[in-house]
C-alpha cells in the first residue's frame, strides 16, 4: 500500500469530489476510504453515487462506509415498501386525497437534507411528489448504499462515519454510535489500540488528536471537502469555503 487516504463527507457535491480526486491522483497502489454521507444537502447526489460505483469498479480495494444519511434513506425506503406491501396501496390513496402523510422515517429523511436528494432524482414540476421521488431512485444506487460497511480496520486506524462506543467499538451490539456519535473520544481505556478516523461532525479544519482524526470540513454546508493520507498526515482540500 502506497497511501491510505480517508475522504470526508461529500453530501452531493460532485464538483468538489472531482476537484479533490484530481488533486490526489489515486493509483492502484493506494487505498481510499470514504467516510460516508455521500448523499443529501448538495444538488448532485445521483452523480456522486454513479461516480462512486465507477470508481470502486476501477479500484476494488476502495472502502465505502455508511453514514447516517445513507441509513436514513435506507430506513425510509424500507418503511415505505412495508406500508405499500401491507396496506394495499394505502400510501398512494392517502396522497390521492391530498394527505402529506409519510412514514416517520421518510419525513425525518426529507427534513434532514433529503429533500435535495429527492429533487435531484425527481425534479419539481407542478408539486412535490415524494412517493414518486423515492420510487425514482435507481436500484443500482440502493444496492451501493446497502453494500456499505459500518467500519473498516486497517492497522492502528479504525475508520467509521461518526464515532464509536468505547464499550462496543465495532458495533457488535448496535451500529448507532458508528453512524451517529458526536462525543469526542478522549478517555484512555485499558487495551485501547486504535486511532478513530471519522467525519460526521463538521470542523473548520481537519482535527488530529491522539485518539481520533476528524475530516468533515463542511462540504455539505458550503465548506470544503477534505482528504488525508493517514500514513503521512498529508491533507488535500477542494473548495474555497469555510464553516
């Protein structure tokens, strides 16, 4: 392995992603670990997911971790399908009578930046059609998100989207901390061996602590997209904005 490169939260920003990858110049000897949150907030979620599919086909050693935004979308799709299957088209009938009701998980996804994702798949014409928008997400994108990993361990580095529960660092009991945690990992624990590399919680500049590295520099909030070679601490950044 020549370089071990982690990339922070992309959030539908394909242009920043292309700029960043151009700066990195990845080769077959590198391993890239994407830290999750590829979707939502930005305008180009479908294009980002298409790019990731192509990139992983070209560089099979690439690791794609799952973020909380991917999990929210998968939860929404599951719950919509469950309602449609068990209620004989009940959701469609509710919309026909002017109701805006959706499963709670779908409403939560939309409220947390998912609206931009749905509109990217199903542009607004007359009025927003959330069921049509969810249905327009291609299966290849859903399959990509379902295939993401909750963590990746390479040497001393434990890659996750958000953080870890020190009592359950690999999510054997629950994956919640891996995709949602925001508390810093600052307490020494007997037998703790890893540096946790994560995104999720935006920082103005990449943060390097003794026990963690934080790389979400706010691409989804008009900030920059950041990558880091963990073997040398070299940083690349795309975009000119700051949080």
